């Protein structure tokens, strides 16, 4: 029973794959114009269609040029308006020059950063010394623990 079900699934899958892989012939309903038997009439029809296409293309180009020129004139108007607005703002807003650095008249004010750096250096040295002290204490505690373990083990 299972074998039949699997076989039908395989056949269905194969049929589906074959359907997908085969090309299905189809034709579109596109008019090619009149079917001429006379070569001169066919050539005349071809030239006529080419001329129509060329005129259509020229009309599209003309419309495109007009739109482009219209956009360019609008951009020029916007740029001119922005330039006049900028000039008006520049006349209204007065930009004062930035004053130079203030010089210290009091010589002790120049020592403040030196005091700060000295205090920072002293703090750093103190922290390093405290860290070294803790490291040494840890080493001594570890040695004491080893000695204590040797005594307890009888060694």
C-alpha cells in the first residue's frame, strides 16, 4: 500500500518536472500590418512605419527637451531666490571676529595645571605602591599556607 502511494507521488513529481521543463508554444496577437505579396509595396510599408516611428521619437525628444528646459528655469529661479535671501541675511547678521586668546596677568594661574598634574602623579604612585603591597602580602600568605599544609601532612 505504501509502495503504491510512493510510486504515485514519484510519477506525479516527474510529470510536474517534465511540464515545467517543456516549452509551451504560444503566439501573441500582435498585428504585423498587411501581408503584402508585392516586394515594392512591402518596402513602401516598411519605410512608412519607419517614418512614423521616427516622427514619434522626435515628438518624444521635443517633449523631453521642453520638460528639461522647464526644470532648468525653475532651478535657476530657486537658485536666484536663495542667493538674494543669503545676501539679505548677510546684511542683517553681523558676524563679529572671534577675540584672541586671553593672556594671564596673574602668574600663579599658570601653575594650576602643574599642581593638578603633580597631584595626579602622586595619586598614581600611591596606587602603584598599594598594589605592590597587596601583591607581596598575597605571596607571603601563599607561602604561609604551603608551610602550614606541609606541617599538617607531616612532611
